[in-house]
């Protein structure tokens, strides 16, 4: 309770958000009951035991629900699965479910990120890039996702394989995620959740709601202490979400205020040297420290203009700051030592989003149409200051030790500033020829301007583009249980820099084709999705003038995703697996090979559970698998594949449940992700977890 109180105290010291709360709660112009009747007309959402496959919906702005290429399936991790991993990051949850691979290209010091269909999601570079990709919260880009987010405030995670820029703007081609955060339910309750673990973890979460007539307020607060990673880094963090909604005849207004604090130091990972991967040694100094803070204030307005027309508007302000001391290694120096690295990092990110969407159902040319119009704007600003020292001290591989007087090291100044403005206008049409046959079409005009200053106060324009994307999808519901679909989607990412003739570089562009089929009954599901993604215009050094770039490189990924939920001998089984082949089709340099580093050919998971009960014991066992992956494009070093096993049991009563589970049952040492011999992320050690959950709902 002391930890929760401290987190609440820090959250309530944010005076700039409190006036917004007062306005939103007292303003009489706030949302309405009609939306519920409108929502009932949406397509059915079919729920499985842990992961659901949901058909597209036409109710609120959820990018791929309106995305023309979103005629297939969207895999969704629900609140039950998230709650079962209380201290996990989103990346861990998705890998455990077999829905994503680990990616070393999007770690940014916070352990591995994720990859979808062979491409990294929200890839980060040593100098942060604000527009590399998008992870979404309630349909709006989430700048905090790579830095501090705690999963206590998340109700549902939606995984979209393949990125469609028609509704979402710029993004990486492999896919993206959307978090649906917790919102008022309309029922008062109180839940507390306490977890301890053998790796030192102590964690507590409170979740409660208070309803005052049309006003509904939900508070979620979490605090975590003392957990240690395999590298010896703590994961202390706090999170508070205050979500409120108010319904009036003028519409439904919802206000979110969220604060995340994270003290996890830069981890640095490990490496491959002397014919082995080096596990369980602390190549990060105890002198490292971090204070990451992220706040999000978002206001949503939903309104039904008529039985046929629905409008939504939103505005969001996000702020992220990082103050860190990085003390670890930079690279391999020789067979016995590492080059040391010391950096003092201070950065501030700001993001503002505003947008409106309009959905209208109409009859024209003898068929039914659901037309979606979207206008949105996003502004991001980054101020980065990170003086650093590289190779001013050495670290023993066998017995790492650290300089006593860091102040004696000379730091080279490094500053970086960037501002990004992205705007988009999009239109989509879902044409229902019959109840079984649907065609979806869409197009978008995007505009992006980026101004950048590196080690200078004077910013220059590095991107100024207008880009048109389009997409299409066709689905055929052959029977109530069987569905086929085919879709095509464009995606793009801006590239900073200029060509030799003084023009701006064209964006990286990608096209995805997807073919799929699904059979779903009340008890079973089996779906197959085949995909092919080709990305082009990757930048390369201009051979005629090395101060400039040219669009040259290409990458390709194709494969098959299989999702199954069934029952065998009365035991529920859930399996998700992706077979993928990712390669470099056009190298950007003479020394580059054809292998896409760090991308496994196979990734997946299977979970076998005992039958679910209202009371009594339940048990489960899960296997998480990945094939081997190369550390470079030439295949000179491979990390072997692995199968990790987890298991657990839960005892349930009406108001409480007690769970025990073991992560990495056989204490397997393995490489979770890598993209170079000196950028390697190891899997977690074995740990035993004990969790108690209690809920009071007034009965």
C-alpha cells in the first residue's frame, strides 16, 4: 500500500492535467447512450479462451477496423492473459503467445522489442527517430510505448500483421499493435492484485471504479519493486491511470490521464565471442541509473448523428522524459576485453494528436456502403542531449569491473533535435454486395515534414513529402463457419536526407499481399494467412558523392501464419505459429549479404490447459519456440533455436484466486534476440511466481 500511495502522490502532483479533468467531468456536453445501440450493429466479435480473432467493426475509430486491407483476422490478447503476466512487458506477452518474434532492432536499451512478419515494429536507432513506426493506444500513436509503459492500464492488445498506411499513416511494413486501455465499465468494483517472485519481484495493482449517475470514474494504480533481470538490472516502475466518462444527449466524452515512471537502467545485453554467447554476467555497471517518465492526457468524443452516421473526435497530449547514466560496453575490443561506454543522457519528447472520423452507412447503386472519412494531424518534438565517452576504459569479458571515478572521463558533446508534423486525409468504403461478400477500398494523402539539427542549434528540413497510398480487400463468408479473403496494402516510411541534385529522398515503400482462410465454430478455430511483403527505396550511400544518399535497397518477407484453438481429450489447446522467410533483395553496400539479421524462420507457441472452472484448480503448460537466427547478413554467426517451457496452476474461489507459475521451467539459457555479435539479448532465468487476486463487486 505504501508503494501505491507513493505512486498516487506523484501522479496527483501533475497540476497541468487536473484542470482538464475538472472540465471533462463538469462539462454538460458529454457522450450518450445511443452509441450502445449503434455498437450492437457491428460485426460479431468471437471470443476464445485467451486469444480472440475479431472481425472488422464499423463503430469507433480503430484504424484496422476501417482499414480496407483489414478483411482478415486480427489476433487479440485479452485482459485475462495480460493479468496472468503482471510484471511482463508487451513484448514478452506477445512472444509467450506465439504472436510475435523478439527483435534486437527496437530495443533502445529496454530489452528486446518485437518483430512481425520479418520486420521490426517501432524500430529505434542510436539517435532516436520519432517517426520510425507506430504503436497505437486507442487508435492514436503512442510515443511512450518504447520507454515506460506498464501493462496494468491495458485491457486488450490487438496484433495486426501487415501495416496499412491508408488509415494509419507512416509505419513499418510488418505490422503494428494497438493497446486498448482500461475504461469505465459502468459497474462499481474493487480489485487488488499482489505478486511476488523468486527474482525479487514485489508488485501490487489496485483497480477500482466509482459511478455517480452518468459520470463514471476508474482508477488503476500499479507499483513494482526489486525484480532483477538476467543482466542484474532492476525493473522498478509505477503507473497510474485515471479514466473517466460522462454521457449526455450531446455525446459520450471520455478522458484518460496516465502517468508512467520507470527506473530500469539501460541494459546493454551481451555478445558472442570466443565461439560462445556470454550469459549471466553483468555487462552493465551498478553505477547506471535511469528515470523515465511518460504522461498521456487524451480526450475522446463519440456521437451518433443519426441511425446511419457516427462521428468521433480525439485530442491527445503526450510527454516523455529520460534522465539516465549509461555505464556499460560499446563493442568487442579483442578476445578478452570490451570497449567501455559512458553516457549521460537527457531527452524530452512531446507529441500532440488531433483528429476526427466520420462513418456513414448508405445505400447506393443497389448495394450497401459503409463510408469512412478521416482527417488527422500529429506533431512530435524531440530534444536530446547525450554527451558520451567511447573506449576510454576497458572491461574484462571474464570478470567485468568498472571505473571508480566516472567524472574523470572526458565526454564528447552530442545534441540532437527533431520536429515532425504528419497530416493525413483518408477515405474508405466497405461495399457489401451480399451478406457474405464484402469489398473494401481506400486511399490516403499523407504529408510529412521533418526538421532536424544534429550537434548544431540550426535545424534544416530533412523530409518534405506528400505521399498517396491505397489498399483493397475482398472477403467471402462461404458458410457461417468458413471465410476466405485476399487483400493488398501500401505502407511507407519517410527517409531523411537529400540526393546529389538537392532533392529530398523518396520514402521507403512497401506492398503487402495477404491470402487467408478461417474456419470458426463455437468451440474451435483454425485460420491460415499467407503473406508477401516487398519493401523498396532503402537508402544507400551515393557512389558518385558519399555525402549524399540514393534510394536503392530492398527487403522481402513471405510466409504463413497459423492460428488454432481446439480441444483434445477435453483439454483446451491454443497454438499460434508463423513461418517466415525474410531476406535482403537489393543490398545497400558491396559487403551486405542476403540474410535479414535477427529474423527467425519460425516462431510460435502452444498452450495446453485443464478445463476452465468457476471454482477449484486449473493448470496449464506452455511451450514457446523460435528457430535459429543470424547475427549478420552473411550468416557468419547463428544463435541456435530454442523451446522454452512454462507451467502454472490456479486455485479459484468466487471472489479470489491464488496462482503459482514457473517461467523457464528448465532454466534454459538461450538468445532471445540479436542483430549483431555485440547486440545480443538473452532470455530470462527460471523464476517462480506467486499471485493473489481479490475482487469485490458489492455482492
